[in-house]
């Protein structure tokens, strides 16, 4: 008869089920604080300790920070984070190696450091968090009992540390992507601003050179910048220079005339300059009323007209 395959002990099955659940829970984490709190809660279900702290290299600043802790008062927390690189957490970060002190009082190699706390620490364990072979953090555990950390504890905690390293990379990648997107958005905003600069050419006289197509998005940006500048400078006249526009589509013409109307509503006179024959034809065929528009062949002529009567 075939021999029965060895059956896992109830404790082993429970541990496997717990770690599977932990992996599923950590997979949805998107920031280091949530990762630390979730990981800490999972670890506390594995082993009971009096003190613990989770450290990570901050994905935004690169600083070695304490993201979650247990057992420390507020003053201790500041000291723990400030001196982390000089103590065990920093040692683990630099070496990427686990540090286990089963009994502090029997520690002849001075792997631990005495600290003045209400509860005397007898055993310590520091597990590194590795991401692509690089240590990016650690969890430090301290117990009032000697030999608190069994081989099973260490194995489970090391597995949790591996999960933390994987999640850390995802968080770091997301942070880098967010920084890149913010940088791109800033560059786009700066380019848009530079593409439609509002220039104060004379006291209470503004000029806005327009170049290329007047899309809806660009119209909204141009209108916002121009109207804000009109109010801020208490402008009496605004020159829209069309020298850089070779042709006007019907939609462009409507947006341009809307911009003129918006300026006029603020009690400011709107002047058009640099109108080419093609643009003039487009304006004439638009069907819009052009009676109130004051036009000039060149920007210089528009400036001369704008300065008359402006104080």
C-alpha cells in the first residue's frame, strides 16, 4: 500500500494561511505609511513584544525614517528616529543582515545597547527589508523575555520582510512616476504660460502676442491670464497682436472675438494688430459683428493709438 504523504501540522497550516492572507493584504498598499501600519499589525499577530519599530528609506526624500512603532513615548520616538543610523536599524540598513540577540545579558559581543526604559529589554531581533538586493528598511523588535524569538518566528518574519521589499519597490516606482508626472505637468504649464505672455508695454496698456491655432484649451488659458492681468494692472487698453497667426478657422475666429468681448466687459478697450489679408478675410466672413473692433496694421501703430489718452 502506498504510504500516506506527511501531513502538515495545524500550526504550519495556520501559518501558511496567515501568510497568504498577509501577502494579499499587502499587495494593495500604495504608500509607505500604510505599508508600515499594515505590516506592523501583521507582525504583532505573529509575535508579542514590548517595543517595535518599522523603518524605511523614504521614497520621496531618501531619509531613513521611523514610519510606525509600539511602546515608545513621544520623547523616545524622536530620539529613536534621530539616532537610527547610529544604532541597530542603521547597522541592518548598511549590512542587509538580520541581527538577533537571544539574550541581552548573555551578549558578550555587545550586539545590543542598553537604553533606559521602563521595561528592561532581554531579547532583540532586527529583520531587513530587501528590495532587488538592496536593504531599504528594517523592523526592530524588543522583548522583555529572553529567547523570545523562535526559529518559526524568524522564518515567518523574514518572509514578511520579503513581502515588504516587493511592496516597497511598487511604492517607490509609483512615487517616481508621480514625480515625473508632476514635473511634466509643471513644464506644460510653464510652456503654456510662455506661449501666451501678457506684456505691460505702457502704464495700463497690455499687449498679448498670439501665435498659431486658438484651441479651446489654449483659449481658456489665454483668457484666464489676460483677464487676471487686466484686473491686476487696472489696464485701460489691451492689444491682441495677430502677427503670428497665418490663418483663422471659423472656431478660432469665434474664440478670438469672445476674448475681445471678455476684455471689453472689464471696461477695457480691445485693439487688434498685425492682421494679415487672410486673417482679415476670415474675420469678415465670420458673420460676427466687427463694428466695435479697433484694428491696426502693425503692433507699432496699435501701441501709438493705445497710448493716446492713457494715464
